């Protein structure tokens, strides 16, 4: 493997970058509005460090607003933060993406 090789078969495109529809005139604009790696909700430790460390400490909850992540609340521990990230709401616009 070379220095800049990516893992996986060479005949498949990378799954890290979403595909862009060539026939859509707004495709480039919509691509910029997508969150990084299509992660619309995320949590971060309030006091820094790795997200998996100290699971009993509070977490900041962040949601993608179309341009950047914005804080929307806090969770008391890692389990609650993970539950919030994975929950699906019926009126969520991200379900259409």
C-alpha cells in the first residue's frame, strides 16, 4: 500500500464523501449544506478529552443547522447523549435527506 492509499477495494468509490447528482443544478450547493459525513447530531464532553472517556460526566449536545453545528442542550452522561443522538423524530427534516 502506498502512503496515500485508502482502505478497501480499489474498484469502489469512497463512502466517506456523499455522491453528487450531475443533473441537479443545485447539487454543489446542497453538498455544502450537508453535515460532515452526514452526522446531523453529535455530542461532545463539556470538559474536553475523548468522547468515550469518563462516561459519567456531562456532554454538550450539538445539532447541524445547515451551515454549522449549534449547541441545543446538555446530557448528564454518555448513555443519555448517545440515546439523544440516535433517536429519530417523525418531523425531522434530516429523514428526507
